[in-house]
């Protein structure tokens, strides 16, 4: 969806920050950012563990079948 609207620029980020500051207040905003960062870190760790687990379980690709050359019949 961002491809249609375009990338988020500095003015948009400032507006989002001001709205968050008004809604949550200056005392709660650092705590909110900290918990959001921990959540993102936990999500990244979980996804990397899952991909490693799936790679371990993935069977090795089978060797392609070999074809013997046919002998020439005269």
C-alpha cells in the first residue's frame, strides 16, 4: 500500500510523533518506545529461529536421475 501513497517522509514522521505525544503524554512515550523495541526484537528472534528450524527439517534435494547413454544399434 505504501507504493501507492509513497514513502513516509520527515513531515509525516513529525505528525505521527506529535499525535503520539498528545495521546500518550511525554512521560509515557519513552516507556512505550522501549516496549515496542522489545517486541520487535522478540519478533525478529522468533522468525529467525523458525527459519533455522525449517532449514534443518528441509530434506536435501534428490539427485537428478541419471540416464545411461544408449548403445548404437546397426
